[in-house]
C-alpha cells in the first residue's frame, strides 16, 4: 500500500498538468482568434435618423390652350390617370389638314416636272459639249483647206511668172499665157473663198453655243423656280403641321388629372384659357434630418442605407434599400437635410405612399473592432467629470 499511494499521487499530478496545458492552449487560441478579429474584421458604422419620411416628387402642370379653336374631343376627367404625351384635348384642324393636303398635292405634281427639266438640262449640256468638239474639228478643217489653197495659189503664181517670161521670149503662145493667168486667178479665188468660209465657221459656232447656253440657262431658271415652289410648299406644310400639333393639347407628364374645365365637344376656347391641371406621379424619395456632427463630412452621395417604416414593423415587413442622393451644406434649425433615393423593388411588399415616416440608417464607413474600441476609450477619457 505504501507503493500504490505515491503512484496515485503522480497520476493525479499528471492529469492536472495535462488539463492545465489544454486550458492554456485553448486560451491562447481564443486570444489569437479574438486579436485577429479585433484588427482584421470590418464592422459597418451607421448614422441613424428617426426623422425620416417618404416624399413624392409631385408637381402640378397646368394645361392651357396654345391657340384658339373649337373643341373636337375632350379626355379631361377628374382623377383619371394619364400617360406622358397623351392627347387630352383636341381642337378642330380641318382647314390646316386641307392646306397640308393641297401643299403636298402641289409639290407632288411639281416633282416630275423638276425631274424632266433636270434630264433636259443634262441632255442640253451633253449636246453643247458635242457641238463644241464638232466646232473645233470643223474650224480646224476649214483652216487646213485654206492653208492647202494658199499653197496652190503660190504654185499658180510661180507658173504664171514662168509663162510670162517664156511669152516675152516668144517661146509661149498667147493662149498658153492666158491659161496660166486663168489658173492663177482661179487658185486665188478658191483660196479667198476658203478664207471667208473659215472666218464664218467660228462666229457660227459661237452663235450656236450661245443659243444652246441660253437654253440651258432658261431651263435652269425654270428648275430653280420649281425647286422654290417645292420648298415653299414643304415649308407651308410644315407650318400647318405645327399648327395641327399645337391644337393637340398633350399631358406633359405621367400623372393624375386634378382639375378639368367644363368644356364639351363644340365649345370654343381662346389661346391661354386654362383647361385643367395634371399632377405628376413622380418618384418617391426619402428626406431625413441629421445632427451636423453626424452628417457633415461623413454622409456623402452614393452611400447605401436602409429605411424602416414606422407604420410597418421591420420584423414583419422588412426594410427598403436606399442610396444617398444629396446632402445639404447649410443647416436648417440646427439640422442637416439629407435626401436619399429609395429602391421600391428591394421590398415590393411595402405599400409606399407620400408622407410615411420612418428611421433611416446610413452606412458611413467600415472599420475594425479595435478602432471602435479605441474610439470608445477615447470618448470615456474625454468625458467630463
């Protein structure tokens, strides 16, 4: 028994040492994990405002008659939902539409005439160029013939001079001299005729070219006149179309008719008469007020946020995603106004309406728990008293 007792004490001592080492190991692991979490983890920091509310960007858009006219159709009805650019009141446009048809018919008839004139101008210009080429060839040919005849005149003059010398020596008869003289005269007459013909060619060519160019110019003037009429008709049609459009009073926005004048078909309205009012539907946004130290320099456009409506508990209905849109740089009653764009699709189950109050949480930064601890410590140290 004396031997078993020491062994029992040693076993107990060994078991106590193992448990101590295990506890120390677990404590060290927890400390390392806690330290890593303190410095490496990131915790979202929010600025909260309980004075948030939903607001609709709604604006009233009055409807006025831009021109005077007789009412043909009137779709104004109190409470009616309308789309942007929807025609609400239409005034009579029969004279304008008849004028548009007449202008289009006239310009449509002038179109073929203009095309025919352009085709004739092209043909006349082609013929003018051909005449110029032919005239240059004819003039060159006339000058060539005259030059050839001038050579013949020279030969005939030389032959006549020889005949006169031979006749003076008695070696040539009077008949032969007369024939030589006649040949020389005939050559001179032919040359003179060819010279006169060559001189007539150029003026005749110029006259034909002027006549052709005058004809082309006349056709161009006629084409310009028709083009002017077509342009004037298009302008007139465009003006009448604008007048027709002015007589269609459209809704400027998507919204609800909240005012409607009692006018029926056949009633006459004057330019400037008030016909009704459309209240734009607009998009919902969040307006919240923050303390200056919470907002200035910390809340910026683009930051994400969550809206919890007071009328709909978040435990049952959840919250809405939002994003900071604008931050006021001026204080109002000691508070900073912040506007946020709300995303209804983030929670389609919430019935959103203008004026619903709630609480907004804006995520301003993400920091480690160690930084939060240091901030808390600094706050405690600086706390008065």
